[in-house]
C-alpha cells in the first residue's frame, strides 16, 4: 500500500486469503502463506482527484468485499478472482463511512459513520451481480451530538 492501511480482514472460508485497504483507495487481496499480493482493486473516485480512504471492510464467504470510504460510499466488490469488479456502489451517507457490520447469515450489511446515520443494505439471493444488493433502510437516531 502507499500510505496507511486502515482495514484488514481474513476471508471467512479461505484460511490463506487476507484483504487490506487504506488511504490509497485500493483493496488488496493477499496470499498469506506466500506473503504476497495476488490481486488489487481500485475504488471508484467519482471524478475526484484524490482516492477515497477505506475506513472499514467486511468480507463475505462468497468473496464479496464491502468497503466504507471517506466519500460516504458503501461499495460492494466481487473479489472472487484476480480480475474482480465493482458490483454496486451506494451513496447513502453525507460523510465518511467509518464502520460496517454484517448479519450472521450474510444477507444484511449495516453501515454508519460521521453523519450518525445507520444504513441497511439487503441481499436478494435470487439475483446475481449488480442487482443482488439493494439499499433497504436508514435511520438517524438523533441530531444533537
């Protein structure tokens, strides 16, 4: 990585696979046994000059990697092979997405950050690709921090 690494997650099923991301706007897929990067995926910049910081990351069993970034985006990536691609990107937050959580059955992703909003994204297992994940709900519990 160029600069700080802010998120590191193991693949839940592939013991040798690790993912990392940071201030360079890149997701890296690692072979932990060999200690080397096997794939890199560049996050969308949405016309901005500087790459987004990746503050948080979740890795699902099917190698979907979800990241929350400094642009307020939640991005869903298919990282199952070395080419990888962006499945879907959501801008439901007005500022940095600092944390992500996944339901035990991996059908719901929750995101929150600086704007105090909690957003939920739901998986429709019947669909594949870009239509698999949809924005479902958001709630802002209070506005007086």
